[in-house]
C-alpha cells in the first residue's frame, strides 16, 4: 500500500477534483419542480397524479469523449426511470448513455423537427 505524501501544500486544504465523464456517458441535471404542473389548456395537474412512463427534459452538464451528438448545454429528452442517479454536493444528477437519449433541444439546427421549446 502506497503512503500518501504529507507535504505542506496539501495539508489542511480541500483538493477539488473535476468530474469528467468517460466513454459514451452523459451527466444530466433534471428540473426539481416536483409540484403541480399545468396542461397547455390550463388544467392544473396535481403532483400526485400518476402518468404512464413520462419522459423528462434535462440539461447536459458533461459528456464523455465518445459522445458524438450531444454537447454540454444542450437539453435532452430521456426516461428518468432507466437511469443511474448520483449525488454531488447534495444535488441529484443522472448518468446515462448517449443511446438512452430520445431527443435533443439545441441551437444547432442540422436535423431539426421544426418544433421549439
């Protein structure tokens, strides 16, 4: 077992480590508004209402080096029930593969649908 060097530069300071995603993984932050929502017609839907397999939009915070179509800052559509959760500094994030993303909202308009968020 290797000993950790005890030098004056690191003693007593918290070392900050940057999180880097690997391979085809994407780190996503989801909105925390778990309360009621409103339909496009103005009907209030309570938070307790059950919705069958609802997809969610989230913001991309990091991508691995093998991710080809998703960039940091994009919004992605995915199924939150099929993803891995991770907690960083008390906030929850999701880690997923690029192939688990169903759609992407971005300013780049190469293959768009004509619909906008």
